[in-house]
C-alpha cells in the first residue's frame, strides 16, 4: 500500500537510487485500516511502510509502468486532440 511491493518495484526499476537499504526487511502488515484517511498513516505504521516491499523487484516495476503507459496512451491521445 505505502512503500509496499508495487511502489518499491516501480522505484527499483525507474530510480533505484531512491530505494533505501533494508527495504527487503521492512515488511509491515498493519491489518484493517478503517480510519486511515482520518487518522493518517502514523496510527498504523511507525516506519511509513504498509505492505511488503520484500516482494518488490525491478522487473515487476517495469511491467507495472509498461501496463500503465499502454493503458493510458489512448486516453492521453484523446486529451491531446481535444486541447
């Protein structure tokens, strides 16, 4: 969710210098978070991590970014035509 598998994977692919050492040991499962939007993340994690960054890989990040790019390109083309 926050600094978890997907976000960390994207950074490992796109900007690995931004990923802190120890990410592979920073997993934090905070369970149910019914008041996250009201109370903020500090009520659920001291480290800022919610999720499983240990599962992250640069290859996963590449796949996620390519998927986002390919799915958004049609929308972006349409928006450019409307401008």
